[in-house]
C-alpha cells in the first residue's frame, strides 16, 4: 500500500484545527498545572524553567513532529505504524517494540493520572462548599489527608473518571474525543485567564514572576535537569503514543510543522500561565513555593481560604484543572484501545471497557499507596512515586530516544520528506539533523550525567 492510500480504520479529525485542539488538550493537563509549578518550585524556579524551555525547543518540537509524521504516514496504532514504516525501509520488524514501549508508558501513566484527576473532582466539591475558608495550614492539610487516606472515596472518584474516559473513547474520534475536547478545552482556557487576572489583582505578582523567570543556577543539579527533560516529554505527551495516535487521524493536507509549533507553544504558554496564576497567590500569603506535589492541593487552598472571593475562584481553579486533566486522560487511553481494535478486531466499546478495567485495577496501587499500603516502599518511594519516576524519568526519555533514532536513522527519508512537505530543503535538513544528532545526544547527556557516568 502506498502512503497516499493508507487510511485509518478509526476515521479522521474533521479538520486540522480539530487535531490541534485535541493534541493541545492532550498536552495540557495535570502536567502543566499541577506538576510544572511544583517541580519548578522544588528545583528552585528560574534555572529549571530555562532548562525546561531549552528541552522543549531542541528535543520536544522535533520529536513532536516526528511522532505526527509516523502517525500520519502509518495511519495505525503506534505498534503497527512503526512496524509498517520499518518494513518499508527494510529495517527489522522488531522496531515495533518501540511502539509497545510507548503505548505501555501511556497506559501506566493513566493508572495514576486517573486517580489524581479524581482528587480534582473532590476539590471542586470542597471549594464550592467553602471548606477552605479561614482554615489554617493544619486544617487544610487535614482536608487533603482526609481525602487521600479514604480509599473508598478516592476509588469512587477514580471510577467516575475512568468510566467517563471509557465512554468518550468508545464513541470514537469525531463523536467522542473531538466533540468533548472542543467544548472542554476552550472553557479551560477562559477559566485559566480569569484566574491569572485574579492573581494579578490580588497576589504578589512581581514576586511570582521573579521566582519563575529569574535563573538561580546554584539550584540546578543533574537531577533537576533530568526532571526538566522528563517533564518536557510528559507535558508534550511525547513517547506515550498519544501524539502519534492522534497524528494517525490527521487529514492529509494539514501542515505537521505548523501544528507542532502551535501545540508546543500553547502547552508551554499554559504551563507558564499556570505558574503565573499560582505563585503570586502563594507568595501573597507568605507560603512556600517548594511544597512539592501538595502545592496546589494544600498551599493553594490555604491561600484561597484567606482571600476575597476565594471559594469562588478556588472552585473555578479546580474545575479548570479537571477539564485539563480529562482531555489528557482521553489521549492516554486511545492508543491502547486502537491497538486492541486493530490487533484483536475488537469492537471499540469492548476494547475501551477492557482497557479501562485493567487501568482501574492497576490504579488501585496508587490509591492504596496513600492509605492502606503506606509502608510499601520501592527503593524508598511509595508505589505512586515509583511509578511516576519510572514513567516520567526513565520510560519517556528512553521512548523519546528510540523514536528519534527510528525516525532519524531507520525510517525512509522520503517518508518524512513527503509528510513535512517543505518547499525549503534546508529546513528539512535542519529538522533531520536535530533528530539524528542533537536530540539523542542531549537526552543521553542528561541521562548519563544523572546516573553519574559523565
Ligand atoms: N501531557 C499531559 C499533562 O501535561 C500528560 C500526558 C502525558 C497526557 C502523556 C498524554 C500522554 O498533563
């Protein structure tokens, strides 16, 4: 079959804008609003943000393009797409292992992602019931602990999130994902902008900006550089099959480069906006920026509880967080479901239910790591921390390295030339050079530096 005639059996987005919305919705999630501010806070702010931005630019964007190229050309789930393109280039069919690795990463991420998305539902409820008002730090942290130490409540929310994700995915590309994202994503942006306005008005705006943008290189260690790299992958949804899968539904005429730049710019812009919304509020209330994962679940509610209209804006904040997380959860499930449909000829709904149930089951590990199994430690980390570390800091960089290697060295050059369709040959060479040398070397340096080998 030739490139032009290959088609996805799951259909296509209705336009290239639908793809851009869906992929940006996939990219913007807990990573931008929950994780980015807290890891920036833990790693000292500015210098970390700088490394992260460099990673997005020289590793993230070229890889984003590579994944869309593979997806759109292969028009199948990542495993089959990579296998098809490998065979076309007379490379080994074993390259499809790269596809398994990345789908598995997305699958594992969803097991804990759904649990944390569930927390946001509880927080919408708490904020709307004015639970944060006039509470001190102990009071707020008691609320958080009450939630995470109650397995039944967390399982309830996790179940709601996974059931909703399964429902949307089983309705397919246009009727399910596209329709949902087209409503949720713009709503999320409007809420975020409202919150930035609120923070400018009532927070310590300049202190927040300084914290985010003033580099302090003493704080930058090899471990923070690895976190910045891992986070660049995580936030752009790279090496999880999400972008590659969404790319398989991209109409032929759309420009891959334009779409990639818009997605990366929107994702980065939203992470920075989230930081700009959060840190001024944290500083205005004399709280600490380096609280870690509890930054937005404890520090922020504490701040909101002291502020005028705090409950209202806290409710908006957690609704925004839920919307952002949900559109990402969709993209984490789709690659596995598409693979199951293509591999086992399953009905979409059945595939989604089976995958969702396994994810639910594995997710209990994350739920219990905060209550029933607090003492279960995997190399000093809880089940959840270990899973987050394994996926974000090891599997994603490794998957990214392999995708870059595959696209740059193994796949036919004509395939990417055809998909990128540049008038200017220099641009193509620059992209390919980056993918062949710069991205893999940068990933290796950060990785080896971290494990102490260089
Ligand atoms: N990019 C999403 C976020 O920032 C998380 C995600 C990772 C979604 C991988 C899909 C695939 O929250």
